[in-house]
C-alpha cells in the first residue's frame, strides 16, 4: 500500500506555510463573526477552503482529502450530533408537558436571584454533565434550562459556554486525560494530578468571571460570598480528587460537592438585593435591570424572603416539582452509567461495528518533528452505538417520555420534529468535524503547532495557547490532546522543560478554547433556539476565551520558571 508523508512546511518558509495553514480557521471564524453567513453555510464553505489548502498547498492526494472529510462527517454525526439530537428531544418533551416550567419554578425556589441561579445551573450543574458525558452535553442541558428560567438566548448561550471551561479537562469521565496519556506515554494519574494543580485556580476565577460578565462588577460583589462558596468548594474538591483519588471522577465529585455547598449556604444567606432580571448587563439598555430589595423588617442575610415565583397561573405543588426533576435525574443516572468503563466493557464487545476507512487507514504518515519517529495515522470508525453517550440520552428521553405519559406514537412524531428543527445544526456539526479531521490528516494543524513550538523561552505561554488552538480547531479537549500532546512532550524536552507540565498545559489551556469552537457555539445556539445568531455568541465569548487562555499561560510560565510555583510541577 502506498503511503503519503505529511508535509509541514510546503513553501519552504515557516511564515508562509503557517499563514496558509491558518486560512480555513480564519475564514470560518470570520464568516461566523460577520453575521452575514449562516453557520451551516460557513462550515461547508470553510470545509471547501480547507480541502483546497490541503490538496493544493500541502500536496495531500485528493482521494485522501475526500476520505478524511467523509470520516470527519461520520465523527460529527456520531457521537456529537447524536448527543445534541437526543438532549434536545428530551428537552422538547419536558417543555410540551409543562414539566420544564415547573423545573424553572423549583430552581427559583432555591433562589430567585438570577446570579445565583446562574452559578447553580451553568457552573455546578453543568460541571456534572461535563464529567458524566462531555462532548456538548453540558452546554445543551444548561442552555436549555437557562432559557426556561427566562434568560435571553444570548445570555443562556454565552454564559453556558463561559461556565463550561474549568471542568472540561476531566470531562466524559477523564477522556481528555486518557487521550493525553495514550500519545505521551505518561501515567494518566500523574497527568490528572498536574492538571489538578493548574485548573483549580480557574475553578475559583471562572464563577466570579461568569457573574461579572452577567451582572457587572457591582452585581458580582453583591453575591461574592455565594460565588466564593461555589468556586472554592469546587476547586478544593477538584484538587483533592485529582491528586489523591483518580482523574476519572473529578468533575462528578467536585460538581456534587459544589452544588451541595451552594444549596446549603443559600439556606442561611441571601443577598441584600435580589436580582430578578434575566437581562445581560449592557446587552439591551431598554430592558435594564430589575432588582427587589429586602423588606426592611427582615433585614439582610435572613433567608426565606425571596419573591414568590409562579409558573403560569399558580404555584406548583411539591409533588409536581419533584416529578419535574425526574427526567433530569434519569438523564444524570443513565449518562453516569453510560460513561463507566464497566458498562462499556459489557456492551462494546457485543454492540460495536469497527470500520477501518479504506484508502485512509494507516496510509498517511505523521513524521518528525511532530513525532519522535514516523508512524501511520489510524482511521478506524468505532461505531460503538450502544455505549455512545447519545444513546444513553435517548434511553433517558424515552423512559422520561413514558413517565410523562406520552404515547409511543407521539414520541416518534416528536423525535421526527426534533430532527427537522435541528437539521441545519446537524449539518453544521458534521461539517465542523470534517474540517477538524481534514486539518489533522493533512498536517495543517501540525504546521500551526510547530509555529507555536518555535517560541523558545516563551514556550510555556505559547504552548498553553497551542492547547487552546487545538480545542478551537477540533471542538474537543480530547482531540486537542491527541493532536498536540506528543508535540508538547518532544518540544518541552528539547527546551529543558518538564514534559508533564507542558502536556498538562495543553489540556488546561485547551479548556478555554471550548467556548469559541464552532461546534460548541452551534450546540449552544441549538439548545437555546438562537438559530442563525451564532455570530453574536462568538463575539460575546471571544475575548473572554482569549484572556482566560492567556491567564492559564501566565500560570504555566510561573510553574516553569518561578519558585514556589515550580514546586508544584510533578515528575513523570
């Protein structure tokens, strides 16, 4: 079988080759940010540009480029599109029966303050779904819940994306760390522990950042005790579990501890002013803010004086509220089971279709300096359809639908309606993954990575941003780790830096790219019904993503060169 070696400097000029490699990404983000091109059209056009660059500039054989793109489409549909389709199906069922409105009321029963609802739902609850399922599940679920609570589509989308950062490195029961370990050869427990010495700083920062973006500095300061309880409890648990237990259950454990700590704290503390407007600060001046001060007789800090929140014409009973949570409890339990190794070990040997993509599998050679020794790139589509997270979500939706007394016929018609509603989003996600897979197999992404690797003493900072770029390109911290993990190891060893530090930094920096990757933005717009407005979401989160990624880079620089931060770095 003839093989093709990737070429990382096709023009014999690093700057020109890097510029050519960046064109598809710049085109994609530019079209989405402009607001003049719909996301699904932008994705397809960007894929066409990437095909041209890969074939003409990087010399990739046309048949390989087309096969890689088709492989990417399959990966976009399964598991990513499969998750989104079934999460939205469940959401639409709960809306149709009115259970979602009751869920809104129950969250308001914990706190009527929009800032605290945001902490509870977007950060803590979202982290649980990141840990259990990952791959877009948390943004889809929290975005839908925030819409149900009355948040605007832009607020629900953008804030869910910002919140879904610090937990990402341990998402899907540690899938990013497993991927990083597989390409670097480092112990996943050591990698998980090192990441657990980076991200807890941001697990404290992100909740404050989230509320600052939503409510402004003054609005954030008013609820700082609750933010501190939420963030610090998560950060401490994240550090402890990752360093002293294992890297697989970090998000699930930390999210449950954070949710529990916040709910208990809110039983004894309330802000002096209740923020009851769901409007983003500065998003729409005509809306402004609505707050409700405490009755003077009750005084500040006395619980139980929240405004009553009604759903429809009456307040739901305790029994109705309990039932409203059942679909989401069912979803949480099933997704958690679906993510475990023992479940996969039972079903995968039976329900798996392993397909080696003909003419692509082991045909493309990844060569030095991206890897130590040349090796072929596998292209195997493992259609583990029963253990896909989306399959678990579908089971949860069907079980919940039957509990809500939907007829089998109505479940089928509702599912078909959901497919139709999501048709453009599914096309977008498929095209996005095709673009990401094509850049990987063509070597375009490695060209960008090598540009970052040539930054010398500043490599700890720019190497962290390489992880950010990887997630922005692929939409996955796992994919970014597989893509650049070995490059991080090789480059850091050549520069006399810790390979463990920089491999971990790839994952920690990558989490901040999660909010701007086109796949996540499409998931957010789909979950919130904000179709065709992806440009607004991208513009809303873009600078937050860059600034937070740079802050991670600064921390890694300190860990590389400055005591006492250097004492935090683990040996292989």
